[in-house]
């Protein structure tokens, strides 16, 4: 009998792919669960629920992208945005699987998880549920969801890490 190595030991990318799928699945699940609970609950009745002096829960729908850009409530535009987003997710997943730096890899997982949460939400009804209203100094700046927060945290972490690594490599 020939001894074959275990598939995970033979291909470390297989294990990395499983980790990516698991972590992204948790992020997507958290995002979609919060959207489902808040959009289907009647305790808000269109009203705002104050969390902090600058943050309320206020459920709304957005057919556009960041800051309601392209919010035209058109199915084909929403589908096009979803297809482009999925292409970007595939590219980021390939980056994450090749990334050697753990913090940068995890930051890409955050971005992928957030993007997939919004893509799935958009594919279900052509819109994304937003529910966290940010309004410092009583001026509403933007409304977002868990997926948007994941994307933002991931992007900021990735950029800061890249700047630190570039600075340390130049010294």
C-alpha cells in the first residue's frame, strides 16, 4: 500500500480556504442575523432606538452603495452592483489566501465577510438593510450595518498595517 499524505498536509491552501470560509461564514451570519432581527421586529415601528449619544438603531433600506450612491431602486443596477461586488470578493479571497502577514489576512477576512453579507442581502430583495445611524453633534452623517462596519474595520486595519510594514522595511 502506498502512503499518501493527508489532503490538508499535502495542500496547506486547502486548510487556509476552510479557515477563510469558516470566518467569513461567521461574519456573514452575524450580519444577516442582525438585519433579519431588526427588519422583521415590530418593536421599532419606524422609530429610532437610542444606543449612545451619537448612535441610534433606525432601520432603513438602501438600494445603492456606500453613502447611498446609485440609490435608484432599480433591479438591474442592484444586480450589476452585486456581480461586481462578487468579483471583488473573489479577488480579495485570492489575496487573503496568499497573504503571509496574519493581521493583513484577517483584515481581508473582515472585508470579504462584510462584502458577502451585503451582497447576499442585496440579492434577496435588491436592497441592503441599514440600521446603525451615526450622528455626532446631532448631525446625522451616515447609516450603516454590521457588514459595513466589518468592511471599514478591515480596510482601516489593512491600510494601517501596510503603512507600518512599509515604514519598517524602509528603515
